[in-house]
C-alpha cells in the first residue's frame, strides 16, 4: 500500500502531466476571492504562460472592485465573460472546495475537462482530475510544488503572487497551518525576488478611513455568549451607509472578534448590499480548533476550513445566533 507521501507525489505528477499535455486553459477560483485564491490564480497563469500555454483567468464582474488589500495585484487581464473558445479549454479551479462556490453557468456545463487544485479538507472532488492536498498550508503551496515539477523558474512575478497567497492564508505565519515547509517555501520565494516589506505594507498598511470607522462599529457591537463560548458581531446596511464603507472593506474584521479571551468560535454577520442570493453573509473562525466551523457552514450551504469557513443566509440575527450556539454546543 502506498504511503501518504507516495500518493501525494503521484497526484502532483499526474496534475503536472495534465498541465503539460493541454495547450489552452481557463483558470478560475471561488466567489469572494481571498489572498490565496487571487495569488494562486495569478501564479498559475504566469506558470502556464512560461510554459508557452494559452492561459486566461476568469472572475465574474461582480467580484470587482476587489477588497482594497488585493487591488495592487496585476489582474487587469482577468476575463469577466467566457472566451469564445471556452469549450475547447481545460478548466482549472483553484482553492475551490466545491464547484458551486463559483456559481457561473458556463463553468458548470460538464463539457470540458476540469482540473481541481485545492487544499480544503471538505473538497468534493468535482474535477476530472483532482489534486487536493489537505496538508498544504494553502493552494499556493501546491502550485509551488507543481512549478518545480514543471521546471518553471520562480520569477519575481510568480514568487510575488505565491507569497501573497501564503502570507494571507497562514495569517502572517501565525495560524496552525504554518509548518516548517511553509517557512522553507517563504524563504525560496524571498530569494526569488519578493520584497517582504513592500508586500506587507500593500496588504496591511493601506487602510481607508472608512474601513477604520467600520471596524470601530463592529468592535463596539461584539456580543459574547458565554454558555456556548461564541463571540459575534453584526454589520448592518446602515453601518455601511453611515461610515461610507462597503462589504469589500470587511476583510480581517473577524480577527478582532476571534481575539476575544474565552472565545471558541467567532462569527461576523454582515448584511449584503449587492442583492444576490441571500440577505447576509456569515464568516466563522474556530480559535483553538475544538470546533470544526466548516461543518457548521456546510449545514447552511457554505464551506471552508475546519478553523475558517462561511455561508450566506436569509436568517435574521437572533435566529443565526441561536443556530450557531446550538451547533457549537453540539461539538463541544
């Protein structure tokens, strides 16, 4: 029987061969893309281009403007509509636990080969070929290994995109998914040309005043439910209007909630301002890992990691708090 390391090596080799064999690709990721999603998207695009492949990136127009943290990434070439030859392209889903996390009709037709590259433990294996490494700190770590297998040099552009993904998905190397391999990868990316200080400043030190006002409201509204060790904040449509902020400025606010002493699960509930399929979004974080928040999110059609997940819902605030408390208690 093959070892875990042997199975991982075989899966990497199979995916590398798929990327070598095809000529035209369409790359995409999940809706509401985060740093790992965007960094992985950009990195694989550059990797394939270096191999002489015809690669296009796709994100729906509704995903723009991106959160301010990621607007420095060079994503001007992203397609918002399918290219005319989309049926002839291999589709590559990155950092996407299930295909419904990119709810765009033409990607679900089932006519194209799908390559699924991800690190979420609840990935549904929806691809024609799946490379899911749940031990990887982020999807970018898998692409880092693929680039080596494919013989692609780590240019500053590739390294920079991978580093953004790595530093954001590990919480600046503070989350439990940070490993010795994570730091070795970071060292190689820095050697390849990443400017660590500049990347940090672009990600974390260009905060609009509107965001700080929204953060202040979110912190003021934190409630702690001691009977289930749950801490919750709520951002309303009125908060957006009063502060001049928008939903895209909520990135990172939940980290203030999860830092509250005695919290097992942190939740940020926020009204959606763009219409869409549900009235509000819920972001969840498990602070010490005893609660699998992805299991909670899946019960409402969402997903994510054991310690970071989310879902959309039409439930009101009180109903949501009751649901979350019940689910947290059930796991403790």
